[in-house]
C-alpha cells in the first residue's frame, strides 16, 4: 500500500471561467487551465485522501492509470498534492538579511501650495512654513544609495513633497548631480515625480521631458469631484487650473506616458465616470485609484459600504478593460493592469512593496523613513543619509512582516500577491505597520479572482494583448 495522498488546499485555488476550471498555484502565483484528468484527481482527493493505487482505481472508468500517475507526479512536484513528504517552506524566506536598495525618495519640501483636505502627509506645511531639503542632504542620499547597493544596474530617484516643484532649484541641481554621478559609476538612473500640476509651465515641461521624468499627476476627476477636497490654502477649488496645466503637459510631453493618480474618499465611489473623464477627455495614459480607508482624518475614510461599492465599480471598469483588451486596446486602468501583470509574470511577493527593501524615503533632515508616507510620523526612522542605514533594525522590521505564522495571511490564497497590505494603512488603522490590513481581505480576494478571470479570457481570445501591453512594461 503506497503513501496516502492528500490535497494541499493552502497551495491551490480554483476560479471557474465559463466551463473552464482555472487553477491558481498559490506558491508561484502561476495560473493553469485545469484539464479533465487534473480536475478529476483534485475532486477525488477533495472527497477523501487515498493511495495512488486507490486513486487510479477510482478514476479507472475515465482515465488510463498511466496518465493518472503522470499527472499525479506533476501535481506532487507543484505541491498541490502531498504524498507525506515535507513541503517546501513558504516562499523560502522568513527573514531579511540584506536589503538591495535601488530607489530613494527625496521629500524635497514639506510645504505645498495646496491644502487638500484629506492629505495623509504627517509633516505637511503651508508654503511659507515648508521645510526644504538642502543639496547636501540630497547628494548624501544618492551617495548612500550607491554605497549601500553598489551592484544594482538601474537606480531611481523620486522627487516628492508637499509639492516637489515648490523646490525646483533642488530638483534641477539633483538631476545634474545624478546624471553625472551615475554615468561615472556606469549605472543608469531614472527620475520620477508626483505633482499636483499647478506650478507647471511650458519651460518646466520641456525640462522634465528632456530628462525623461516618469510623471504622475494628482487629480481626482471631474470638477465636482476634484474640487471637493483638492483646494488652495485659501479654500478655492483647483480643478480649472489643474485641468489647464494637465492639458498643456499632455499635449507637449512625449518622452514617457503620464499617469493620473486618484484619491477616493467618502462620497466618491464612481470609478467609471472618473476614469472616463481622465482617460477619454483629458488624455492621461493611465489612471490609478487609491481608496482611503485609514487616513489620519477619519471623516474622509470610505465606509465599509462605500468600499464595497468602490470594488464593485472597479470590476465594472474592469469589464470595460476586458472588452477593450479583446479588441487589442488598452484603456489605462492601472489597478487591473498591474494585477494582470503580476499574474502573467508569476510575481510572488514576500512583502507588500519595496518599502525598506528596495526603497527608502529621506526627509529634509536626512532621516531614513520606511516610505514617503511615513516622513514626519512617529514611527522610528531607520538611520540617516550621513551615518547610513540601520540595517539590523530594518531587517528586523521586515522579518516581522515576513513571519506569517499566526496571521490570516498564513493560508490566504492571495498571500503572495497582497502580502498583508500597505504598511502605512496598517500603521494608521492598527498603530502597527507589521499588522495585516484585515479590513478589506475579502474584497481583495474577490478582486484577485476577478483579475484571474479577466486574464484567462484575454489569454483565450487575444493573447497578443499581453505581449503588446503587459510585457513591455518591464522595460522602460
């Protein structure tokens, strides 16, 4: 009598797409179409574990024993079926020994010329009180990046604020410094910036274009939506000026696609209308949505009911994305586009993002923060650009989040795509950045299932969409 075979439920998840059974292999974030024999084995073992001999007999009326055994070997290798042998440790990583930083976020000015009501920035100041980063601190940030991670081929320098263009002299100084410094080291560097667009001029756009900045514009949708929260220090809506500047930018900027970043707060759930305005009317290449559920000012947080509505509306827009993809068009819905990229490339994330692992944010004093959302918070920093990274403390923090034992993430089917959710979201809601974001787990699981369905339908009808629009994202 052979070993008893059992299904390893924590490693597989099935999504039905019409008559097809799609098998999502959780450890590798890979997707397979389940053939009849695989489906038969899964169903039989789900009813009751048994030996391979018994299984062959139970399926004898439908499949040849040789085929059952061959498929079994594949499923055991994938650890979807267990023969009692020890399973590979999850992701094979339970602690971080060394980070590989390739990105530094420079918080160039805490000051902002807007006074958006929902802003999460813990250190936001009015323009006159803004704390600007000095050139010495910014240069030291870049030197720290090269010293800490000398073997990376490509580095990113992100300019952030407040409004980063309110410290334009520093940006221009750092572009010159970085282009010279990274070229000397035989490395590539790219510049990234999120801006509210209000300070853009033709001359600034020309400059940013010449240096191939990756740009995102913070804009919340049509005038009625945008002007609810994105206001000047004096309380005036900013839609008219942002639209005018964004249109000027989009008509002139040709070095890289420009994305729109939308913040969804209470009372704002109509994802489709916002996307339609920003993509079709204004002409942004991509539109990404950030729902606020744990902001510092609780009156702006989406309620549970509104969050459910947001995800339902994201799925509605997702169906439009699918329809367009089948016609070989990309409608720039970046939330779904990223999810499909993760599924297609089999991304498996031990941690939710690159914060602390590949990226650190520098405040005006040179202190190293987990990410730009933590500058000015009470979370202890992880060193200073002059003295270097507190590697032991950073590794310890990341290792805490990696340890999924005793958490809902341990057996969750999207554990390698979500990885517990945003650190700042956890910090704001639970006071602990290592705490999983349990408040929208079910919605995220449903969203990933939806992504699997959309991806499966694209692959079945128009796989050329993936090679045209997904694969090139890896190359800049």
